[in-house]
């Protein structure tokens, strides 16, 4: 929720919009003042059909969050599929299905039933790729209101741990904040909203074609304090104090707070069944995360706050990086986090029990039975039924 209207007003408007489709409960989070919780109902008893449409994992996740299947997400369909056919939708978890296949027996997960809106020939046999809805979902396995285009300038759909990051960073109006790995800009926008759009949020992103998404999101939410640059953050520290008045590279100690939401193996966001825990893949992120850490510490003012976060669950990218950082940068100390709604850090990287208690870890694989009841109330479920995530907060002395 942004700073543009009070929570209750947005809750009311959201209710009006979403309840046109299905009746949904919208609840404020008990501890985070700018969060509204939307429940997901499921898994519901839906019977799988013999006609199968296979979609990419990203499309499959969108369906679980209430979307229909858009044509570009379809990778395989029955040979004679016609508009109007009833089909089951399966998500290709590992991206192994060949585009244009007529069937697929690999690692896939059923996400619900729908009605094809288009013939197979218009998906795979045209020069001009088709757009629009390919399968209209009528019996999704998980029922969730579609948030597409709903109050785009007042509310923003985010995973709970991502919102926690903004609060833990604790930006204040008038400050200068650096978001080192910013696209698509969810956390950047949250930070600017927490500052009531007063001050400056510098958003850096290395990949050029992701930059527009950050700008679009900032524009949609009327956030003018965000300055976006396409830049490699490992090189964001300038050697000359006169550089950096406008854009990167910046002189050392330019920022009041720095967010390093690091590129990572993303295992917290992948369905558990699709996790091929390749050690090589996990290890490939550690050096880049450390380079980014070096730049982060140099760019942060003394007395400033650095938050390191990842959407993964490995020790190598989380607690081991924290142990390394504390040893490498004696100026850093771990700080308590507010709010702290996740679990503490994991053993195994040589951190003390006190240090582990200062870390915040969200572990979806541990959440299934944590609440002890079959159907706990939504606010309790929301804190544990999350993506895998990790947050550490440091002060630079
Ligand atoms: N903070 C984002 C949000 O909340 O929407 C998500 C960031 S995502 C975990 C990591 C991003 O870092 C990716 O978009 C990736 O392209 C970018 N990235 C990777 N290496 C980078 C570098 N050296 N400099 C700047 N950005 C980088």
C-alpha cells in the first residue's frame, strides 16, 4: 500500500474491485501497517482432465495467484485443440518441455482446469505470435482474486518478506537511499513510499531491458523521488569525490542507507519439487554477492544502515555471507530487525546464537505444520506460508 491514501480507504476500494469477481476477505496485517493480506483458497477438489495444456513455470505461478493463461505462456497443447475445448493446465517446473510439443511427461504440476480460447494452430503455427488469453481458468486449483490492473496507483502486489525488507531498512523522509539491484522495482517503490516520496532513492540495475519496469512501476505509483540508472553496481564506487553528483559512479559514503537485494539462486521462489540443488549454481552467486557487498559498504555513510537480502534458502548465500562480511568489514555490526516475523538464522556458518537471533529467515518448507491447526486464521498463515527469504541488517560504525 502506498502513502497516497489511508489503509482503510484502500482496503475499502480493493474490496469493491475484487469482490466483483469472487467474494474475498481482505485483512490488515497485525504488525505491518501498510500491508493488506489477500487469502488464497485451496487446494480445491478439482478433477484433472485428459486434455492437457502445458505452461511455463512463471505462467503456472501466475495461475496459482489468480491469473488466466496468456498465449505466450503456453508451451504445449493437445494436437487437435480448438477454442472452446475443456483442458487441464499443467506447469512445466523445470522448463524442459519443448515449445510446440503435443504432450509432456516430465516434472509438471496440475494448476487447474479451463477453457481454451484459441486453436492450437493460432498458437504455434503463425508468423505473428498470438497475444491475449489462451486458456480461461474456470476451476483453478487455488482460488485467488486476480489483482491485474486493480488500483495500480495505490497498491502493489508483493510477497510478505519483500515488504518486511523495506521496513527493516527503515528509510526516513529526506534521506538518500541506494537500491543496488533494483529491477523490477518492488522494493524501490516501497522504500520511496515509506519516505513519503521525500528524499532520493537511487535504483541501479545492470540489465538494460529491466530498467523500464522500474520506471513504469515508479510512475504508476506517482513516486518522483526514484532515480533509475542502468549500471553495474560492483562498479558503483568512484575514485574521485567530484564524480557522482548526478549519476553513478558515486563517491564513497554517499548514502544514508543501502539495500543489497542480491542476485541469488532463487531457490526460495521455486516450487520445492523443481529444486535441482546444483552446488555449482549456488556457488556461482557467492563471488558476485561479495563484490556487491564491497561496493555497498564503501557507498554507505558511517552511522548508516545496510540491509542484505536474498530470496533463497542456502547457507552459502545467506549465513555464510554474513559470517564473511563480519570478518571482512570490522566496521559492520548486526542489528535487530523490526518487524521480525520470520525464524532466526540457520546453524552451520560459525555464527553465534546471539548473531543467529538477529537474522531473519523465511522457510516455506518448514511452514506447513508450524501453526499446529489445519486451518489457522489468515494473519497467522500469512507469516509462515511465504516464499523462502533471508534478511540481515547491519550498522556501519
Ligand atoms: N530488488 C528487486 C525487487 O524487489 O523488485 C529484485 C532484485 S533481483 C533479486 C536481483 C536483480 O539484480 C536482478 O534484476 C539482476 O538483473 C540485478 N543485478 C544482478 N547483478 C547486478 C549488478 N552487478 N549490478 C546491478 N544489478 C544487478
